[in-house]
């Protein structure tokens, strides 16, 4: 067979269902081989959109999402989505066609050193130089992408190699399992917890990836330890009906007090990804004892020096730690962060203010969506509101990019989410700026029959930057722009467009759109003057992460 056919067989062997991408000259052999494959190729409108689809698909399923481009500009367009997946710990395998090896030693049309370009934003980057290596390269790429902590792999596939004849077959897929930490370390951790007067759990997306929600909930309740989650771990424990759930923290100085860190003498970090919420924000003077429970050893950082590390299967280690601790009597614990957010949402639940308050938009969105439905948040001022106030009772029902935090993820991400979970309603929650970065993928969604709702928070500016500029400099700079008519724009694709003209119109519009068998774009004006109220509640916004 051709090397390209073996390549596709290896993709099938890895259980790949979808490939998101754009055909080109240098990947034509692979495209032709896919015609005879059970793998469904999703033809996208921009390679960045393809990478974001693979990113969200991988994060939701735990299986590597796959994206494909041609060489040169096609491959460079993948970069942002691949970097996002890698920093958000989403398993992705990115593939790019490449020029023939016979012209890569010299200046040549559209030729770049793609391996060197992708190496800093992936766990593994390789060029296939011999067809015989395809089974090993493919198995390694998927194995590393899916292994904890997950991330991106990149494969560069020259066109002359893809045309060669080869007699090989895919390698068997062997799944490894994480085990229990050393028993003495578990006892050591239990002793530290017994001695703590005010322990606190900080849980990150690693606990979601490990499917450790049940074990985490049982452990927290067994010893009456409050839980605070990062943006990307929303829903890892039930929030509304769980008195030990303090809500979401991350990226704000006020979290130190409101999140309970100021009073805690022990912070138990479970599946914590440092890229989300740097320890110098919640452990500035290294005053806290830290227990690190994760699939990988802790990153070395001045403000993050664990007393004990329990490395392995997070759920197993939490179960073992629970067994090593006596059950603690339930006592009422007051959480300023939790109560202030609940009070704020109740305050605006019947608001008729116009343009709509962010809190009211979130209230109506949560009311319209079922517990298992999935919201994909883009990046911008709305992300801060969604992270803080969108209530989640289940993991992976509010997808937020907070590692690389790239704008433009919501619309293509919703395509990936709908393919991963076709029976759930999906909402892309986006600002007007983020929406326009990949709105072309509405056509992809309609063509692939992946209905979802796009809820645009419309303020005609880069709202989050405006917020930060005003707080730092007292004035905005170059943040305004004009939008198209989003209703007509949606209709030009064949989608449904709805403009909200009063606060009482949003909830019924959402309920209708969530059951529609098409893409629905809802244009909702938002009043971001409420941003300062969120700042007053939660503390001053950090403009940038300190080194």
C-alpha cells in the first residue's frame, strides 16, 4: 500500500472518529486515502478553527482530537489552536503536509521548518523521513498526547514520503494505568491534614481529566474540607447544593481573602495546573503547607513547595487518604465568596435593566440550559463573569480556556463539542470580538449538521481590555470597533439570527434556540459597567501574571 494509506490505517487503529482540517496539495495523498476510511473528515473554513475543534473535542472526550493542514500558511494557521490545546492540557494530534524532502535543503516555495516551530508548543514534534517509521511515529504521537498531563503532538508528513509503497501495519494500542501512591506518603499526608486547623482544597482541571469528581466529593465531605476550584475545573464538585463548594478562584488578588486562602493553614492541591492560577497569588509568603495530589510531580516554583506529593491515580489516592482519616463532624463554614455570588445572582434575577447586566444574562442562560448541556466560553470580559457566576453541577459542562486563553475558541469549539456529545445542547458564549475571529465556522456547523446556540455579548469593543485600562490608567485606548448586523450575518449563512431588544426577551429566545435543529446566533447587548461591581466583590483584576 501507499504510505498515506498506512498513515490512515494508523489513525483508524487509534480510534479516530473525526479529522478537522483543510485539504491542500501536499496532503492530497492522505485526503485520497481518507475517502476509503470510516474516519469522517470535517472540512473547515480556517485551520485555526480546525485546531480549536480538535482542542475542545479532545478535552471533552479524553481522546486525541486530530487536525490536519497543508504546509506553510496552512500549518502556521494551526499554531494558536495547537498552543491552546497544549497549555490547556487537551490531547490533540496535529498533522501537516510538507514539501518533498528533495527540496527541503534549500529555499523553496512555502517551506518552513515546521518541526522547530511546533516543538515549543507541543509534547512531541516529528517529521516522517521514512515510510517504515509511520507505525512508531503515530503510536508515539497519540500515546504522548493522551498521557498525563495531556497536550499536543505534531507530525510533519512530506508529500514524497506519503506516495511511497510500504508493507507495514499499525502497532497495537496498549493503555497504561496510573496506580496508588506509596502507602507511607498517604499516611504522612493524612497526619498533616489531622494537624491542620483550617485546611482548604484547591482543585484544578487535572481532577476533571482523571474523572475523580466522585472521590473528591466523598473526601471533602468525609473530613469537612471546603473546596475552591479553578476556572477550568468548574463543576468538578456540585456547587449550588454543596455547602462545602466555595466557587471559582483565579487571576484576582481578592481571591486570597474571599477564597479563604488568607485563613487556611493547609492547601490540598488536587489536579492543580499551575498555568491557571499562579501560587504567588494565593501563597505569596509561602505561609501555607501544601499537599500535592496529581498524576505528575509538582512543577518547581518558589511559592509552591509541597510537604507531600501523592502521584498517581487521583481518585485512588483520594480514596486511600479518606480511609486514613477519621470522619469529621459536619460544621457550618461561612464563605464570603460563595455567599456574595449567590446574593448577586438573586439580586439581578428579575432585572429589566437595558442593556442587560452580565449577571442577568448568566441567570437566564443557566435557567434555559439543562445540567448536562455544555457551555463553551470564549475569552474576554464575559469569561470572567462565566467563570465566577455560571453555576455548574457536573464537570466538563462549562469549557473555559484559561491556560493559553485564546480568543476565537467558542464557535469552532462548539462544533467539536456537538460531535463529541450529539445528544446534549451546546452554547458558544462569546464576546463580539471573539465571535468575529472564527465566525466563518458557522458554515462548517451547518454543513455538518451540528446545531448549537451562539450567544454574543455585544458591546462593540474589547471589553476586558477596556476594563483593565480604566482601572490602571483611568482611560481606555484603542478598544472600540463596529460590528456587522449579526442577525443578517447569521441569515446569510442559512442560520437563524435573533436580536434581543429587551431583558425579558433573552430567556424565551434561549429556550427556543436550544431545541432548534440549526445554528442560532443571539445578539445580546451587555452593560459592562457592571464590571466594577464584580471587582468590588472579588478584588482587583490582575493585569498580568508576575514572573
